[in-house]
């Protein structure tokens, strides 16, 4: 395998790619996946849309504002110019932090136009979690929403805020830059983004995605299943730091010349109201949100959608059936991963089968294998293995060989394929907890709880939950003399929320005298998972 000559003068990303023999096999069988050697994803998405549809179409909206394609292009160009004026060179990493807003979208595009590498972070992450990301990616600069700068202050990192009214705000600096910019002609296989995913060891992994990868997800899942139209208005709840949100709320609409409504935060019912008020036609969110809307008096608002996409966690068959009864349309289910960038198994319209995730998206292959990597007969549970135009490339991480075996990406999911080629989800194969669409690494929560002075030992597993799919359940051994009542449960939950992103806190906390271990001393989490599956979803503190 040979890479195209890079446009990056900072060679950090290429220097830290895994060895070629550890890469997955990549597929470019579809004609639309044949890209030129020089390709800047922001140029293709934004300048390309303006060239094809003109500058006056709505592009990026918020509940209170609307930017046309021409305005978005001018701001992205000014941001790119500002980055260059601050000394950013192609290949530098730029950390982005903030909720979904037009300014965050413009920053992401501006970073790519400047030939830099976008490292978009979840706005709920705290300094404790951001430290791992900063250490791994070594960013040259941070661009952050002015309301989300505090957790970045401990880092010796140049920081520029946006969205405020300070004289040093990014908007003020942009006014000194022209609205045009000569985009860096990056290689199609230059790294464009570093997307961090929770690691089952508690150490996050940086996945490295090329400029061509960002276009490839639009030319596969979006083109063949979402089928966007230039008149569409997209919206949804996943943050742009999640690749599910990046694709569904920015890449896909721009690629189609459509508009996107970026919402900072919304409950399911608020999301339904926003969709109805703005005339949204394409919705991206998790199954839990669809379930909540269908169970409410906003149920009828879903019938106005032209397309509705569910991912982030397994879609219950009952939700798929209820959605069809309410709208007359089929919910588009899908499974993707940060390592693969977006959805690779899905189904739409009459190809859907309730209870099944779908079939391999055009451009991808999928199969079920045993522990030795050998294909198993249809109807037999096994590990899901995938190949396509995108694939796992971890940044300087020895876990590359865990996710990629013999050229196949192993997603960490147990699936069954039926004789018609439809894939049916069974369970996660590892210690990842998927709750309301969020991936939560059990060991990461354990690390947080162990920092509490009253916690001697703990183990964290997934507990089944009807509303969220799973919740975080913590089994805790307290130090001698510590109170094991309800007050300690709340104290540990509040402590976890103060140190880590709030969605990671343990919704169930149980105190035990000891953790189950095998003869070698390893915690037997499977026993705790069995225990969690047989209990209610409410925290049940027990006597030590």
C-alpha cells in the first residue's frame, strides 16, 4: 500500500498511522468512490455546493438564526485565514469544543480548509477527560464556544473563543480576514479528523479519518439509503463530535445542497416541537428519542418527516413497528462506529425488516465470524466483521490489532445473519455500555469512582433498561466505616458527574463486601452483568 504525497508540513498524523499490515482491507468498488488524489473535504462539501446550487440557499440554521451557503463559505474562509495568521500549518491539530451551532460547523470547515486536522470534542467532557484527548492529539490551538472554555484553561494551549462579544472573539478576528481563501490542496488520504472513541480499558482511542472518508460516507449510506434532496432540512440530537452527528447533521446535508438545523440540546419532545416548527424533513436521533416522541402527544409530528434515521444503539422492534403505524413510513435503522466513521449496515423503505438492523450498505461487506475469524453459518451468533471504503486506523495505539484482524474490522458486536443476508443484533461483545446512544466504557467510570476517598474497589457493567437500552451499574466496595446508605449513592453519583461527562454517571449503585474474582484475581464482570440483568433499574444500596 502506498499513500499519496501529503500536503501536511506537520507530519504528526502520518507518522502515527498504524503499519500498513495492520490496516483493514479497503473497498472502492462503487464508481462514486473513485476520488482524485488531491481532495479537500471542505472544498468538496462547501465550495462545491455553492458552485452547484449558488450562494443564496439556506445552509446552516439554529433556532434563532439562518446562514446561507454564501455566508457559511465566507465565515469558514475567514476562520481558515485566521488560523493561518495565528501560525497554524497543514497537519496541525485544532481542538474544537462546543455544542452544535453554526459557528462550530464553520470552525470545522475552516480547519479543514486550512489543511489542519479537526479534533472535535464532546461539550460535556470535563478537564479530566479532555486531558487524555489533548495528550494524545497534541493540538496546536483550541477553538471553543465562549461558554465552554473553562475546562480548557488548565492546558498550556492557545485558546480562541467564539460566539461571544469579546473584542478577542473569533468573530472579531474574522472581520480582519477576507471572505475568500485558497484552500489547501490536501491529499485524499491526508488525515482530516481525529475522532475519539471510548476505550474498553478506559483510555480513549483516536480514530484517524481521511478527507476521502468524509465524502465516502456521503456516497454510501447517505446516497443509497438516506437519499437526501436539496430541499431537505436536517436536524437531530447527536453532537458533531460524534461521527454519527457529523455525518448526519453536517456532511450529508452539505453534500446534497440541503440545509441543517443545529440544536444545542433538546429533550425528545423539544426536538419534536423544533422539527414541526421549522419544517424538518430528515431527522437523526437515537431509538430512545423516537420511543419518547411516539409515547407522547407529539406523535403526529413525526408524520411530517420524509426520512428518519435511528442509530447509536439497537432499535427495538416495537419502536420500529410503532413508528410505521404512526407515520406510514419506515424508520431507517443502522449500525456504525467511530472506527468506521458512520453507518455500514442498514435498511430503508420496503427493504426494512423490524427486528433486523438491515444488510450491508452499498460499498461495504459484512460477515459473521467465530473467535478464530472463520465465517460461521447463517443463523449462528458470532462477531460482526466489516469491510468498506472506510476502516479503523487508530493513532499510535496497540489496540489496532484488536479491532482489525485479517483485513476485517471487528466492531465488538455479536450478530446473527439470516439466510436473506439481514443482520440481527444480539449484544455487545466487550465491556462497552451503550446507553441512550452514548458509548460508555465501564473502566473509565471505574477510574472516576476510584478517585473518591470512600471507594476501595469497584466494577462497572451494563444493566438492561427498557427506556435507555442499558444503564451504568456500579458495584462498589467501600472503605471500612463508610456509610452505605442512600446518601452515599447520591454522593458517588454527584461525584461522577463532577469529574466526567454527566451521561456517564452510574444510575445504579450497589455496595458489596467484595467483587467476584477468578483464581488469578481478575474481576468476573460476567457475573455482575448477570446480577444486573436480574434487578430493577433503580439504585439499590445494600448493607456491606
